[in-house]
């Protein structure tokens, strides 16, 4: 497809020369390019389609990158990326070596702050506003946050301080799912125009000065007038909550009306103090399948651009779906089981649980810390809550896991989806550190199933335990193993020998064991006999099995977790503390001490040296 207006943009400032009608045509080109690219690569489609006009209005009024624009999460920032010198590379979106799916400070000077987790934009923007004032600069600082991200506690902490400090700061609340206040159309726009009119703000100040000049009456009258004004404002003007925090609230306004947004931004630039502009947008705007099913097209894989349909899923069920069905099956027999997630009911598989047991399912919004302590409260009163989070997001609840769950030895089961390398979402989303931060928590048991059958059995075992437990499993399809009826017992802290060998002992956790088995077969073809052990638990560690294997020439650990503090570190610590390591060589294979780039899961396993051929080569080299 041709993009005549887009192709004329050499730098973002060129947008300022376009008329409103040209910007509206440019919006259509942007949407077409976004749909075309995401259909091929996958990505966050619906949110970015909803912010096209908002982005164009921002770039037609402000002077980026001198002015600072901070996107929350970055799901909404594809137009921003295209307009800031990345159009010609946009086809590489989320691919290995291509442009990232989220704003990234290392990718462009226009990406003022790197993001990937929600609710950070206002904190970062306030930090930049403070720094600006300390440096004596006068640039604008703008945070764009979605209504979903506003459910996160960090956003409210930042709003609280921003209102108190009174710094010049603009927060744009992009409401694309549900209004905080009812969108009242023309009246709302009218109220917004009045409140940003300089004469209106000056009139308020002049009335106050007049009342204060009247002896004996002025102070009382001024306070009374202030109370009346605040009461009327709270009754008639949306956003009274934000006003009470110290923000000037404007909105809701139509987030697809470019001329209105331009006028609004131009006037707001002249105002002091923190300002919150509430814009209402349509998720998936301009692409009918995404407008009809915005949740489906929020984050989506490849799809047919003409029909909006994804290719049929084939092969083994996903780990997420197996977890979902197992939990529903267990909950049918145990009324004390509850389920909690943080704005990810579909992604974690808990949507089906919520439909089956609506009174036992709780979506807390983007509030992982609250999710874990909420679970602790339930557990303290006799329930067994299962908290399903993406591994990368569970990092936010580290303190709550430590103090509220483990310290009190409460029976909370933490299920970590997307553990290990997740693929195209990249370094902000890889679940690379959970084994490292879970295994040092007292009272915690850490399960790592090698496949979907073991996931079912371990989930059942974890729920039977009267103490904190955690399971971690990857994104994507399972291994295709048979799933038995019911649930089999898994001996606590006992490993499973998958293959016997005399020269090398490969100890692993998780689905990477299947690649370790292939590596062992390659070694066998070269005359090297290797055993493969499914350790199953990172904590407690099966030290008896490790002792029995210490006769080998080389012990190898394999994990899809950071080598720093992970499973291999646990084995190394035991060997060192027991003295067994003095006569035994140890090779640890896992994720390096760096943030791993984006790409397919298989590409990234290659980058990290975790394919069977690579494992076999490293083992043979170490033996020589």
C-alpha cells in the first residue's frame, strides 16, 4: 500500500505543517500501516489504533524530543514510533534485530522513558518535571496513561505527590474501555473549554482578590465562596477526585477530534501546575474486527488482514489452558480454592474459572502487590488462594510474597505463567528471574514441571500443601504428552531419572529437559554417556540424588532462568557447602547476566546457547 503523506515526513516537526484535513488523512495511513504490520508480525493492535489522532495532535502542538512524552506500558505507541523516524523499519516490529514493541531509550531519543510494565508513566514524568525545574529549563512533560494502567497503585502514588508538589505536568488519561465519568458529549466539551480559558482562570483569581479586600467580611466570604465553588465543581464537573488531589481536570473530550485536541493542548501549555486531560478513545478504531473484539486484538499473533481471523491453533494444548482446566477440576472438589489475577484473566487462563466460579474469582486490576496480600488475607482465614500472574509482573510483589505470605507460612499458591523466554515481547516480559527470587524465600516450595502432565499433578500437590508454593511454566504449547485422568502424586523434593549415563549427569528443570534429552542423544553418538535428571523442585533440592550422581566426570545444570541465583546456583551452593565440589566439575547452562533481546522463543534459545546441539558441544568441550 502507498503512504503518500507518511512518506513526506522526514522528521516529526513536519507534522506541524499539515492541516487538520491532511492530518485526518494521515491518521488513515497510520492505521493502515499498523494493521498491515501487526497482521504479519503480531503485536498490540487495538490500543495503538485508538491513539492515532491523539498522537498526531500531540506532535502537531508540542516540540518533541525537547518536550518529553512518556507512554505508559507502550501498547499505544505504534503511531509514535512510526512518526519518529522508524517508519521504514516498522516492518521489523518485534522481530529479532528489529524495532521493539515498546518505547525504548536505546532505540530513539523520542522514547523519553523505557516501559513495558504498567502504571509507571506518571512517576517517571514527575521525576522529569522535577529535574527540569532544578535545571532551570521550561520544556513540557507529558504522560499518557490508559484507564487500565490507572488501576495500578504506583499511578496513584505518583498522582498524590504530583498534586502536592504542584509541578507543571500534563497527564493524559486515555480512556479506551470504560469511562471514569459518563461521557456527556457537547456539555463536557463546553465545560472543558471554559475551564481552560485564560479569562476563566483569571476571573477566579480576581473574584478572590475582590472578596479579600473587604474588611472583616473578605476572609469569611472568600472561604464561603471557595466552598461553594468546590461543591459546584464536584457536582457538575467530572474529575472531582483528581481536582481534590491538586490537578486541574479537563474532560472527558473526544480523543479522535484532532482540531479539538490541538486547541486544548495549545491552551493547556499556558497553564501552570499539574493538569489531567481525560480523553475518550475507541480501542481498535478504524479496523472493524478490532473494534468489535478489542480484547482479542489487544495483543494478538499473526492474523488475516482481510478477515481479522487468526490461523487455527494446532498441536498440543498450551500450558495456560492445561492449568486453567486443572484448576477448575480441583475447585469442583474443594470449595476453599479461590483464584486471583491482576488484569490478566484471559492471559493466565483464569477467565474460564471466573465463569465457572464467579464468587471465587477476583481480578484486582494492575495491582500485583495487592493481589498477593489479598491472597494472604484469604489464606489466613481458611481459604487456599491461587494467584496467577505473568512471571515478569510477579516481580512487583516480591515484598508481599516475602513478608505477607512466606513469613506467615500461609497456604498461597503462586502460578507463574510466561516463565522463561517469552519471545517477541522482549526483555521487559521475559520471565528470567523468578527462580532466583523465589528460592531464597523461607517456607517457599518451588515446583518446575517439565511438561503439561506434570503441571497438573504439581498444581494439585501445591494446593494440598499448608504452606507457600510456587509453580512456573512457559508460554505456548505443551509437549503433547498424554494427560491422565485425575491427579498423580509427586513425591515432595524428589527428582526423576529420565535417562541413565556414566560420564555426564545433566540436571534440569522445566520443559528445557526435552532439549537436554536430545543433547544426551547427540553425546551418545559421540561416545559420551549422559544421564538426564528431572529435578522437579528447585526448593527443596533433592540433594540425595545429587550425591548419588557425583561419580560422573561432569555435572551439568540446565534452566531457562538467569544463571545468577537460579537452579544451577542452588546446585553449586550445595556442592560447595558439602565439599563434594572439590572433586567434581560443574557446568551451568541458562540465561546470561544480561537482558535478552526479542525474537521467537527458538531464536532466543539459540542466542542463549540452549539448543541441543549447543548444549552437547559445550559439554564435550568441557570434558576435553
